[in-house]
C-alpha cells in the first residue's frame, strides 16, 4: 500500500478522501513529527513523536495480557506528574525481546531527552531539562523480532528537527498514518466542548485492525486535549469511558501484548482547574471524551483485517452487565457467526448457538433475536412474521445490527465487530512481509 498523503486508502472502502475526515487543527502546547527510518521495505512514515513543550498531564491504561511488551514495562515504571514526549514505532512490537528490548528503550530515551532539551534551549524562554523518564513509548508490529534500536537512534535527530509547532489536518493524518500496521485507513476523531465558559479541544488518533479484543484497550489509542485538568482526573475519566468504547470492540478475539490507550492534556486552555470528577462543569468534557474514544473504537472495528461489514451487537434486559457483555462477545467472536455475516447468510441459528454458550442466564421462553429491524425469534419461537428473504436483503448492507433481548433483567451492553472474510486469512498468512 502507498502511504503517501495523496493515496493512502484501499479504494474498496468508502470515505477515503482527506476531506471526509474531521478538521483536527492546532492544540496549543503540542508538537508532532513523523519520519521514515526504514522499518519497512517500502518507504513510509514509521516513527511518530508527540512532543509537549511545557509538559502534559496524562493517564494510560494497558493490556492485561500476562505477556507484555517492553515499552509497556517502561511506561508503567514512570511516575512523573508530567511527561514531555511519546515516541511510537511501527513494524516491531518490542515484545518477547527481553532485556535487550528494554535497554534499547533506555538508550533511545536518553538520546531523545538530550535532543529535546537542546530544542528547549533553542526555542524556549525558560528551557526545561527533559529527562528519559519524561518520555513514553508505544510499539506496534511483529512480536518476538529484534528491536530496531539502531534504525530508530539514527533517525531521532531528524525526527526532532522536523517537529511541527503548529498542526493542521494533514499533519494529524500523517501522524495517524505513521502508526498504522495492517490498517487500511488512518483513524482520527475530534470534539470541542466547554468547561465552564471556556472552549476546549479533544482530538484523538488510533490504530488497530487485527489482534483486537478487549482485556483493557484492544489497540493503540491516543487522546489529546488542551483542557486545564490534572492527571488524576484524566485517569478517572479514561477508566470511566474505556469499558464502553475500546473495551467494547473485537475483530478476532485476540488480545495484544501491546494494547495501550492514553490521554494527554497540555493544560493550555484557561479554564479554572476542576478538582472533583463529579463537578457539573466537567460533564460536557467527560461526554465528549467518550464520544472521541467511541468514534475511534468504532473505526478500529470497522477497519478490521479483511472487513467488509461493520457489525453492532446489542444485548438488553440481561441479569447483569457482565452477562450482557458475555453474550455480545460470544456472538462477536464466533467464526461461524462472522463468516455467515460475510456470506450474507441469515443463519440466525449460529447467533442462537453463540448466545447459548456465553454462560449468561438465558430462558428460551423469554429470548428474542433481531437482525436489523426484523424480529426472527420472539420469546421462545420463530416470529410469525419472519421472512428469510427480508433478512437476506438486509444483510447486504455494510452495517449490520444484531439485537438480543434476554428479558431476565434490566442491564445492557453493546459491542462492535466485523465479519470474517477470505481476505483476513490472506492478510494474516503474509503479515510479516
């Protein structure tokens, strides 16, 4: 795939023009740089730096896999109140690379901190000393391969020299392109809102297409804001919204070693700092952060490897939210359901099978199954108005909705996934090339 700005999408997908993406612009205090350091055979941006000139408050959530990448280990050890940079590389996950992979991050952080300190001295009235533990890392790509320390170190100087102090839409797209692996399109989202009477911005980018299933986050997602807000509140807001956004998608039922979702604030907006998560002035901000996160999460699910359809699965009236979630993911992760959706086959018995094996409380005499606007199974029996031709026609749509009504309680959950196509096999049988 050509990763240039002018031709970066698979033409089979809709909404492939630059103009179709939201107008992410400048966030004061944030700078972006992207370069190619030769991690792929084909030249493309594969190293991205987010630089916070005056530091940023931040919060992150990480994979719950028992096997984690070296960059996750690095990030978890950082206890600074503010960070000054985040470096993202593609093509290599830096997972199962042992002390060599971790020591590579040490060397890169020392090098990058030194270069950014020089940048501070050159450009700032009150320059700051940036230290290695002011820098976070995100890595994505193949697990178990030697980390490309030399290639990255050889390009950090160029990366810092190319820092853009003013962002625009194309720079954001370039950053989103730079973190892609098997994705077919960059994923960006934005929202604006008020804290009190002050306007604040919330921008986000993400990557993810395969190895997508929640046990925290499912992918790489990065949210940026200029709101004047503490790290502790960002942490609460992130945890509040992760469950129904990045933890509500699945492409293939596999959880990565590198999952990471972070939120950063430059604190440049002049709103009065809020101390309490329950402060009503914060409601709009919390809602808009969720909106950005959900938009990104849906983009990940809709761009799943080989996807031809975006599938929403809603389970309602469950005994508990946990059981509703288990029903949704049992359906979302079923290869039989996913291949039926790809084939546009209204084989609703596969959905019933997935419900039955979910472990949730299910009473057949109360169960209803609906595809799109059509009720198929209604409280223990096939609905009298069921017409398979209608379902077959509906399943030709790019967006497919499945609704399960258990009628045993009042708890709900919604999950987003994609179909399973022949192209998924092609992509993953030749992933490392």
